[in-house]
C-alpha cells in the first residue's frame, strides 16, 4: 500500500487495531446487544460526540432490534490531557424516562466523562442504563466505572482514528493508531 495512503497524517505511530479487527468486534458487540435486549421495545443508543460517531453508525447496523439513537456533545479534553472537568455542550433531545439506554463512547481514559454523564442520566430515570465503549485504557482509570460492552482494552498510548482525534485531527482514519507525540509536537508545537 502507498505510504501516504496508509498514513495520511505524519504523526501516526503504529496501527494498533486494524479496520478488519474493528469490523469483526463491532459485529460481535452488536450481536451481544441484540441478545441482551430481546425484551426491550424502547432501546436507545446514546452516543457521546464527537468521538463515537463512526462506532455508533457501524454498531447500530449490527443491532437487530427496534432502536433509536441520540447524541450528547461533551468535552473534557484539551490536546492529550483530561481536564477532569466535564462540560455538557449539547444535551440529548429525546426523553429517556422508561427507556433502556446504552451510552456509546469512543474511549474510556480516566473515566471522569462517563462517571459524570452516567450520574446525570440516572437522574432522568431510564429503565436501565449501560455503558458501551470501543476502547478502554484500563491502566488510566481514576474513578470506578462499570463497563458493560467493551471493544478492546488498550495500553496507555494516545490514539487516533475511527472517530478519535488529537485536537480534531485523525478522526477519518479507518483504523486505530498510536500518535507519535514527539513528531506531533514538532509539527504542531
Ligand atoms: P476520560 O473522561 O478521561 O475517560 O476521557 C474520555 C474522553 O477523552 C474520550 O471520550 C475521548 O474523547 C478523550 N480521549 C481519551 N483518551 C484519548 C485518546 O487516546 N485519543 C483520543 N481521545 C482520547
Ligand atoms: Mg469522547
């Protein structure tokens, strides 16, 4: 494969999870959700923008149950650092009272984002509330959170691709790759 095609960003380190591995795992999670929600007529997948977009659109295609989707825009990050302060920039539109809600996130790092969003949503009285994340950086957790569906556990590298970004760059890569932080800082300061 052409080098530029394979690595459209100069700061890409290595590919950690390929497009094929993602496809396979997302289909498995969709199947698991399909089985787990056989008795639910009100299933809502609630994605956290913007990182979960690609994951959400692939995942919902492998959920074979009636479902709806909605999004919230939350932010806690600046560059590669979690600020620990979670901001709800845009809330979901649909009421979740009585719904079986699955929060869909791209990656769990410190866990602050999920912890905050979960607490907020529980106050809105869903019938059930579960967490689904594509990636989990287990070694970085600072708060205890239960993850019900997880795509891949990854080591403590900053990663981009499949929706994930570094300062908005890298989201369009179809795979998950580590960022060469030295290179990144050379390029962008
Ligand atoms: P937490 O609140 O520390 O768990 O951070 C979760 C959010 O930080 C994720 O939803 C991502 O938007 C962002 N994040 C954490 N680690 C990474 C990474 O390695 N690459 C890209 N975004 C990340
Ligand atoms: Mg995010």
